[in-house]
């Protein structure tokens, strides 16, 4: 299968590699580290992935999605839909589902563990779901187990501690309902 990925980095315009994205990146003789994209990751047609992005494991990213610089996407159970925009310095952990046409601003942190500890053997996944056409402002923190309803908006800097219904605007710390979209 032929994969095409666009890397925004100086004179590098586009890579196309019949052997896969990883081999194409390895063949670039740059002095800079670009991005790590696990060979198990599935990257849709027309995606743009900027420099210094890490995509681990079997993450799935839909078509025409833009992943800005310094984004970390943990793979297992993670999917990002079509036509999404992920801002710089965003963290997307395992078991996160982001549907189509979602906007994530810069510095968004999604979490998936209610009781984080180093080497936690009793870890239980608490997935986050962000439904289609939603918008998450810069600097937001989304806590484990939260679902952001379709066409909802979360204001910049908000901490979302509980699920947000369809078509609502929430802001603050903790985030609270403001109005319908």
C-alpha cells in the first residue's frame, strides 16, 4: 500500500514511500529529529504531520487531519477522525476517541487514568470521547472518562471534569455550562 504524508520542515515538501512512512523518514539525511511514527500507526490520505510529533502503537488517524508540532499520540485504542485539527503541544493518551471535524487548540491535555501512579499495576482505562464537530480551546484539560458531546465547545483554559451534552458551550475550572451553541 502506498502511503503519502506531508512533513512541514524546511525544504521537505512531501514524502511518498512504497515501503512505509518510517523508512521514508529514515532515508532523509537531516541533522534534525523530525517525528516518530510507529509502523503500526494508520495514517489517512492527505494528513499533514508537522515536525517533532510522536505517534505510538496502532493509533488511527483519518484523512485530511492536521497534527501540529510537538504532539504526542499514544496508540492503543486511540483514533482521530477525518478533517480534524490538533494544535501544538497537545497530548492524546491511549483509549481516546476523537470523531470527525474536531478542533483541539494548543496545549490540550487529555487524561485517561483517574488515579495515576508510577508503575500502577491496577490501572484501569477511562477513555475520553470527543464527538464530531466539537471544539476544544487552547490550554484545556479533559479528565478521564469524559465525553464531549457532538457540536460542543469548550472555552480556553477550561478543566472538564464531567461529560458535556450535545451542542453546549462550557468554560471555567471546573468547566460549567454557559449556553447552547
